[in-house]
């Protein structure tokens, strides 16, 4: 069964991204790690069982990979913002076979004890203007949310806007009350309940 795994905030630098999310939500992020295959690094926020928020940026100390980075980070500009959502699937190969063209090929990845497979687009950009969800399959029962302290934050609603909202809804093939796909200019917005009240991340 498909399930919302995590959401990603992209930033030009990790420090900028961390500062922006901490200011928006009022809670501290936790250190993440490096992704050597992609030349990126991240910071994380635990948001309850099986779900977390990731701030991700290009790692300036890592060699540039021979392939485009995920989440279209090679072309990212501007303020830190919510750019991607990631769905957990039980069978990545089957999910990619049914996904829109350009969702990517399966790539095996690792960071520390974590092992996963993920669909990586050849050009780094997912379908529907990068608003189609990235697909991930964890290789064992270990999940990043299991090791993160609970921040007290919970996702109330994830709003994904695209001019072809109907097409995106059909392509996603997931019924989740927390996810709303509506018509509009391509963008994302998360409504998050925090210890200090309801906050918006976009």
C-alpha cells in the first residue's frame, strides 16, 4: 500500500534551509547525513510514526556527481521552500512501471544503517513540473522516523497545486486524507500542527 513517507524542503545551502524551517515551525531540526551518490546532505525533523520532514541541499564539500541530482537540485534557486513529497511503496519496480514516463529508474542507496531504493529521474526532475511524488522502497524495517526525537509536529494537510490537477491525481493513485491535489500554479504547501499552534510551510 502506498503511504506518504516524507516531505522535502530544498535550499541553496543546508544552513539556510534549517534556519528557514526552524523559524517557520518553531522547533529544532536534527542532523541528517550525506548522500554520496547525489552529492547532497540533509537535516531531519521527526513528525510522528513513519513520517518526517527533510531539508536537503547540495553538499559543497562533495564531488559533483556524473548524473543530475534528485529533486532538480542542480537548478534550484531562491529561498528555501517545500519542493517535493515522497511516497513509500511496497514494490518499487512495479510502482515505477505504472508511473508516468520520467519518474525514473530504481537506484539502490544507503546512508549509515539506512538502505533504500528510489526512483531517480534521468534529468533529476519528476513529472508534472517536479510535483509528482518521488517513489521510495525501504529495504528493511529501519526508517529514519524511528531514530528521530518526536518534535511534536504533525502534518495536518499537504496541498499540491498543478494546472493539470486531475491528471496528477490519476497518476498518483493514492487516497490519503492528508493530501489535497488542486488546480493552480505549480507549488506545494504544508499545514503543520506544532507545539506552538498551526503553522504553514511553503
